[in-house]
C-alpha cells in the first residue's frame, strides 16, 4: 500500500511539471507569433509608403515635363521658330529614368514630334484611349492610360499624356510619354517578400498594371468588383488579411492610393511566407516540449516500476542462464570461454565427445591441460593474436576422443572489455561431412569434365544471362573459338548460327530456354558459321540448368555436324524422284505434280493435259547398236523434248522408251494438240550417234482433265490407250483419248 501511494504522488508531481512546461512554451509561442505578425505589418506598410512615394515623385516629374512641353507647343513663339528647331525646343527637358519615347500628336493623332527615332514613319494613334480622352476634353491635366504593348520595343507600358492647345485655343493634340513597366519590375526586383508574395500596381478602375514577380499574363486583367479591390478603393490606405481573387492565396495586404493619381500600390505577402518559419519553429519546439513532457511522465513511471522490475529481472536472469546453458549444450559445435590467463570460465557438453571431459571438469583449468601440449603448440599463435584483439578463423584435422580423425573449423573471438581484451570465445565446428562431400563433388566434376572432353558432341553451357561458361573441345573445334576466349561472352558471339532455308541470322536456342525455362527439342534447320568461315549444317538441342532449389542457373546446348547426313538425304530424295539416265522426273514425282495440277485446275476451272509418248522403232536401234547407243539416244531426245515445252510443263520418263508430258493450266485442248505436233516434228529430226545417223518417230496419246479422267490414274490409262491407238493407226502421229483427233505423219 505504501509503495502504491508513493507511486501515485510521483506520477501526480510529474504530471504537474509536464503541464507547467507545456503552458510556458505555449505562452512563448503565442508571443512570438504576435511579434512576427507585427513585424510583417510594419515592414509591408513602410514598403508601400516608400514605393508609392517614389512612384508619385516620378509621375509628378513626368507630369511637369509634359505640361512644360504643352505650354511650349501652344505658345506663339513656337510657331515662329524654324521647323528644324521644333524637336530641340519641344524636348529640351529631361524625362525621368524608365520612360520611353516622348511624342507630340497633332489633332488627328499623327506623331509630329518625337524625342527619339521611331521604327514607323509618321505613326498615328487616333484610337488610343488617352488621345480620345483629351480630344473629347474628358479629363483635365495628366491622363494615365491602360497598359499596352509599345510599337517600338513590344514591352508593356502605360502612357502619361497632357492636352496641348493651339494659340487660338483650339485642340492642338496630345503630348505623351510612356512609362516602361519593365523599369518598374527592375525597380521592384530588389524587394523579396517570399513565396507567393509580390507588389501590385493597380489603376483606379481595377486594371492590373503590374504584378511583381509574376508574369505579364496578369497585366490588363481587371480586379473591379473583387472584395479586396473594393476595400482598397474604399479605405485608400491600410493593412488587412484577405484571399486573392486571381490565385485564391491568403495574403497580408498593405495598400495606398497615390495622391493625385488614379493608381494604387499594394504589397501582397502570403501568410505562409510570414508565419511559415514561425510555424515550423513552433512545430519543432512543440514536438520537443511534448517529448519532454512525455519523458518526464515516462521517467516517473520507470522510477515507479524500477523496484518491481529488479526482482523480475533477477528471476529472468536465472531462467535465461538455464535456457542459455540448454541451448549451448544442444549445439553440435563446441563453445567455450577462456580468460586472459587461458583458464576456462565456461564450456558446453560437446567437450565430453571430443576430450572425454565434462564442463565441470574443464572449468578453471588451463587450455593446455585440456587440449594437450602438442595441439596447444599449434594453436598458440592464433591464441596470442586473439588476445591482441584480432578474430581468428582456422581449420585443422584432429582425432576425437574415440580416435576418429575429424576436420574442424575453429573461431576465436576476442572479448573486448574496458581495460582491453578480457579473454576470448571459442567456437569449434565439425565440417567432416562437408569436407567429404566437397571432395566427392570435386571428383564428380573431374569425371564430368573428362567425359565432356571425350565425347564427339559439341557442348556449350551458359549462365542465366546467356554468357558462355564452358565449351568442350568438340564445340571449340566447330566454332573455332577456344574456351579461354569464349568465357563470359554472349553465346551468339561464340556460336554464330543462320537459318538453313533463308540464310538469315538466327538466335541460339539457349535464349528460348532461358526465357521459357523449358527444353528445346532437337532441330536441324540451322547452319553454324565457324570463325574461319566454314559452314556446317548442325542438329542442336538445349535444356535449362536448375539448382537444388529449382532456381534457373543457366542452360546447356548440344549440337553436332549433320552436313554429310543432310547431303546424303538430299541425294536419296533426288534419286527417288528422278530417272538416273535422263535426270527427268520419274512416275512417282509425276504423280505428285499431276495431283497438284488437278487440284489447281479444279479451283480455277481449267484443264490439265497428259501426253503419253512412245518412241517408234527404238527397240530395233537398241538391239542393233547396243544399249549404250540407246541410252545416248534417250538422253538426246529428252533434251530436245524438254526445250519444246511451255513454261510450267513437265517432261517425265515413264520407263524404257516411254515419256509423259504434264501440261497444267490449259485454256483448251488445242494447246495440247499443238505441243503434240511439235514433239512429233522434233522426233523426226535425225540424231548423230557416234557418226551414225539415226531416224525415228514417236506415237502420242493425249488425255485431258476433266473430260477424260477425274484423277491421275484414270487419266494415265486413257492417254495410254490413245497412244496404242495412234500406233495401230500407223505410228508417227497423235491420238486423243476420245478418238476425236488422229493425225498422220505429214
């Protein structure tokens, strides 16, 4: 109960102290804010007064100069002066800095005198507001115009003008000088009011003449009717806080109407730029104060709980020691602590397995007595460095208590106390299993390397970015790039491949493997370009390489040269579809071509012609002159017949002395009849066989799709029958399948 009462009093006292600190700081912050605001009000008021005073003086000076010029223009003496002296007399007075050209306009608004040269010859300004106002006598004295862009330099200006009267009292024109707004902007440039703040020059009708440091976009904009402008006009001078109509920013306004002129000047300093520094300081100071208040309360709470915590800490410490001992004894590694005198202060039960001694038996014993003199001599240099403050890590092989040789990694960690190294911690880890696995892995890698170098397949491996990590001798030989030059290079720079059909460069299948994380099956559509320019047809496949956690490590590509096999395959395919003697397509290829022609004819509603040719008397020549002469005759005739065909027609050898002509895309049967006649004429021409002239003829049967057959086999049969009919009719002629035409030799 007494402890609770003391705690309550301590908490109450801390709350009172915290509240007092908070009130004092709040009072100080409010006083600081008031002072900051008053300084801003005073500064803006003084600034407006100064600027308005400077502008009033400038306007009075310009007004006086214009009045003098008007009087000179209206005097009788002026009329008597020679014209070449008029400009010198009219503009004898100096205009203040910041004014542009001074002009004298006549009653039509045309410039008759100018204080400086103008880019326009005899300009006229009859539509200017100041000219109209003086012409109609709407204003007395100085007239200040709305802002406009000067024709001379395209800068915004305001015109200050006075009427001049001729000696007879009539309207003579206007004397006008321009006040350059960039001059005022430069005048205001030395004034810095902060972000979203500036100085404004406004006409009595609400027209904005100048906003600094804002752009020219607001010049000419009207503020008439806005609450702030109405207050400017109503009160003529003063200070207040309001929201701007143009950008909705809250500002402190100090304003003043120029005495005797329809202009007012105001400063508009944003509330944020005035109170921003104070607010940031207040936030910082308030946060610090709040932290101090909370710290005061927290200290009281900590003090109140300190005694109770001490008892809990003692209990927790004892429990932690037991838990720590349990954890350390459960570790597979040996953990111990030795002081500067190399006496043991702590060890876990793992020492029993290694040295046959319990932790109690090791405690307070010298390290040499525990590990033995010989082993201590080997580790003594590391012990001395650890006592000098340097962490030591070393590996050694020693027998355990059972005599088994074990590989150990020992770590000595210095215990840095205030007076230097107080001792060192020892951590001994058994890496025997890891060492054995490492040696087994090394042996396996060596077997793998020897295997890859011995096989005839080319093997290339890359990392997960596609950079070469290994290539075996077979791959090095085919690419012409040795391993020491290939390592780390992109695979496409080492294994350069092209498309088999197009010759275009193609990417390695390794890129597909790395992108899609899947194997790419074997493909034979690539050509390998070696460093020496040698081209090899290859068959390649690739697969991803994953680690034990299924993370992509890289890829492997295996390829070999299939150039010979591909050439052999092409030769076999050619021989399977061509006659070995005449090199003409055989019946197998003819069937494929005929089926394609029939399909196209069906789609395009055309005809297909099939001419079945059989040489007349060839057997007699072959028997009498020999087979070699007969073969030569067949070759000569095959060349003759091929030359007579249309483009797109195909001549095939059926076998023996029989030939087939396939004619796709026929318009009508007359084309087939005409070709048959040409072939008959060609066969009649004599053939020179080794100095012996041979003459023969040909019989031709003609079949047409679709009239004589709906497919190739039927068309062949009908053409064959027509050929035999031609032979029966006396040979050396052609005959159609439907016996419509039988042509004799001519």
